[in-house]
């Protein structure tokens, strides 16, 4: 019974972490190619996820975002890499995940007729 509680807690944390990952990638996609400082990324994630019924702690969000960015930037094919400025991160151009993300959210020239101007 106690194991089930820990398992549910871990599952909740992993789901939250995966949700943060998606938000981080979308935020960095908007800041592409320059990147953004960790504090701004964390603040954006906090603003996206903080609701009346699911309040977030900015400090915990910052730590989770910073930890994910650090871990992801250390991977050889990670989606995120460190930018030129200290404390800044940007999307890793050589990552297959990032290339898919950029294709997925960038309008194609053939589809430009669908965009409202």
C-alpha cells in the first residue's frame, strides 16, 4: 500500500516533468535561434502551468526547469544546448527532435495561403 503511494507520486512527478519539457521546448522555439536565460524560461513555464486550481511554487518550477535544462544539455543529441551567454540555453540545431519541432510548427511556403494576413 505504501509502495502504491510512492508510485503514484513518482508518476505525478514524471507527468509534470514531461509537461514542463514540452513547454520548455515550445518557449525556446519562440526564442529560436538566440535562446533565453533560465530564469525567463522558468517564469514562462510557471505562468503557463500556474492556475487557480493547480497553484505552482515558482521556486520549485525554477529548480525543475534548471535541472531539466542542465541534464538535457549534457546529452550528446539533446534537444537543448548552452548558448554563448552564461545561464542561457537554446535549441540544439543538430537534434532530430528539434528539427522535427521546427518543421512541425513552422509554416510551409505552400501553406502560406492558409495564414491570415
